């Protein structure tokens, strides 16, 4: 039986803005303060606000964000939950002080095993990011057997929909780069490789 306290907590559960692990200007020149201000401060905030307004009174009230993303049908709740999750992973995977230009340890071993080399992985992931038509995301994910895979997700979707564990995501919606790079998506993608916090990505591995 669910206690009264647990019931109340489920009822008032809200989804919060993730906290940036760096200052708004810390990722310059790769991602400008202006882009962080709009992308994090306005776009992500809108998704969080929308989700908190949409969920109450539905079957998703009190559910974890990951559960909503994995199970909700296409529609407003899924779209906003997906973008909250996507951006939470996205903004936390960067660092202004990249001490590791490439992954090491367990993640490096998995990349070599499944892609042959880091350079091959980087090439495939870059191609997935550049070639995705319209708005969406490129993801490196881990399947249930621990194998690493690259997927392209349209709009606000997430690899969780396919039972995958998302590790690294590149946002290719234009609002993520247009203020800094205009239509030069490829330049934006290439620059992102210089600010990835590989230890954070590695911690997301489950196997």
C-alpha cells in the first residue's frame, strides 16, 4: 500500500531545470554565452514548463522522466519529456576544461571493440550528426548487451524508445548552433568534439 506521504510526493512531483556544471560563458568559443542563454535558458526552460503543465491529471503524473520518454505515445507529453531528457544529458556532457581529448578506460575499450577505433567512431558519429535531415539528435547509445550503437533521432526522440541507454548526444536543431555558426552545422559538430567531458559519458555506461 502506498503511504499518504508517498502519495502526496507523487502528486506534487515536478520536473526541474538541470543545473549547468559550468558558467554560461565557459564553453566559448565553441558554444557562446548567447547560445547558452537561449538554448538552455529559454528553449529548455520552455520544455520543462510545458511538461510540468501537461503531466498533472494524466497517467504520467508522478512518473520518472525516463519512464515517460520510454512509454508515452507520440504527442505533446512525449515531445516535451524527450527534450527535457535530451537537453539534461546534452548540457551535462560538456566541460570548459577538457582534460581527455579522447575517451579512456572502459568507454575507450567499448568504442574500439564496436567501431574499430576512436577515429572510426568519430567519423561515423559526425556523419550521423551532419546527415540527419531537419531537426533532431545523433546519439551514441548502449544496447541491453552492452554493444555501442549510433542512432539518429528525429525531433525530440531519444534512444530510450528503442530500449537503448543514451550516452552521448549531439543536438542538431538549428537553435543549438545558428547564433554561432549560422548554417554551418558541420563546423559546429567538429567543434563539439573539443569540449566533451569523457568521464561523464563513461559514467553513463551500465555494462
